[in-house]
C-alpha cells in the first residue's frame, strides 16, 4: 500500500458543512469506516495459526502436568506453553527448530553468495578471497601477506 492509496485526512468529518445541524451517527460511521485501510488476509491467517498453536501447546501443557503430577503455577498460560513444548520434545511430536541460524563468518558467507552471481571472468578472484578467509588450524584464519 502506497501513501497515495491512503485516504487524506484534510476532509472534515462533518458531511454537511453548510448547515448548522450535526451529522447523524450513521453518517459519521460511514465516513470514518472509509478511512480504515483493509485488513491483510495473510496476516490475519498467520495470527489465527499462531493462536491455535498457543492453545494447542496449553492443552499439551495440561497433559504434561497430569503425567508428572504437577500443580498449576502462577503464570498460567506462559507456564502451560513451556510445558507443552516439553511434552512435544519428550514424545517426539514436533522437532524443535532452531530459532536462529548458527553464526558463522559473515564475510565468508557473503563471498560465497557473491561468487554464485558474479560474472565468470571475476569468479577466480572472489574464490581466492574465500580461500583466504577459510579458517586454518585452531580456528585462526589463514591470510596470506602479499604486501611485500
């Protein structure tokens, strides 16, 4: 959605500017609802899926409490979600996904991606840079000293 798609707020809310009567509630509601941007169905669906997931984990958390003879805690929903994740891990219902990619050498990853899209005539130079950034013994990068 662009800024040009958004309605302008320069127009007053009063529909009939010439008379001294105030607009009816239906007129004001009709005018203000046209100012609200439409709802994105993809985001709405994602929100519903997330809500279902929370309820599912809470139900699994209750099962986990029953299996382990636990009593309910203070932070009820948060605790149930955590226990639901434990239940899934114990019973192998869902594989735990890593939240973030393992951190590596950002320059090396950049150069590897760059080598895939660069023209063929420049690729050997980029591959030489990649080889220079590869870790040597004991995790130390081997950099050749060519400034002689």
